[in-house]
C-alpha cells in the first residue's frame, strides 16, 4: 500500500493565533512544496476556512480532510475530522451555538479571517475562537456519530489544553482510537503509565501556526485507497 504523508493539525489565519499569511492557498501550496499527500486545516472551534482549503487542495491533488480543533468546556483540545464538508459545516454551526461568546479584540488576540476559493477575505469571525465551548469531553463521541466524524485528543503530551494536563487521566468510557502526540519519544513514556494508549493509533502533527512549521514528509499513513473515508477508518480502528 502506498504511503500517504500527512499533517492533520494546521491552523489558518481564521485562528487568532495563526500567522496572517496562513491563508488557504498558502497552506496548500506549502503542503505541496513539502511533499505532503494529506492535510487537515483544524482551526479553533471553526470550519469556516475548510471550503477554500478543499478547493485549493483539489487543484494541487492533495487530499484535504475537513476538520476543527474543538475546545471542550474542560478546555481540552480535540481534533474533529469529517468525511464530508457538509458534515463539517453543520458541526461548525453547532459549535458556534455552544461557543462562549466573547468579542474578539484583534489588537490583543489577532485576526480571525475567513477566505473564499480565490484566497480573498470574505469576512471575519466576531467572537473569540480560542474560548472554551459548552461541549464536554464525554459528549464528543456521540456528536461525532451524529456528524459522521472521528475525534482525536490533541497534543496529549503538552502541559496545557491536553487530556492529561486538564483532566489528569483518560476517562473510563471513552471511545477514541487515535491520539496525537508532538513526538514519538514522549508517546513511549506515556504508554508505560496509560495502558489504554495501546488500543490507539498514534499520529504526529505539527499544530502549525506558520507556514514554515507545517510538517515535512516524515509521518505517513497506509490505506487501501486514498478516499477520506478510508483514511478516517484507518485512524479510528486499531
């Protein structure tokens, strides 16, 4: 089976912490130059730049998975990846209704820009996207079934906004089968203390907020075919 080099955690300029040049066109072009086959732009609590990302990805023959980095009420960050753009945008509406509404102050937090398929700004998100939502971690499994997606606890080895840092443990009734770490070395250390991780696939993403930090073609997946559905199945099954 062919190797699919990936980076499934990238922030566009819709995330207030993303650089201004992290436009959909620039992200896809950089992924192409680096030799990636599969990407996901996962902005904080929003999928509104996914349509433009998917359009540019088709032009470059890159597989783009619609996604979001959800912030739960416990402030745990979770990657949510979807089979279809329509499901992602429906989830975007749902999350927007659950976002704690605080107006964004661009001078403090940064811009939150929405782009079209021509890489032109068509709007901004008025409420701060890095806030927590009213969605608890234990709700996500049912939500992903409803919206035909999968969820992956993000950067499990980070000292903030991770499942371990914020909850301190893996809840007993979880149903995720993939975890994200920033490095394989740290994963091996956590594995000794958390047997559940043995039931999970591991992905290493960049969490890029700038173009230069997008992953090089090092980490890869192998699947039966190159469909998004097959890629998500490979991530969500051990």
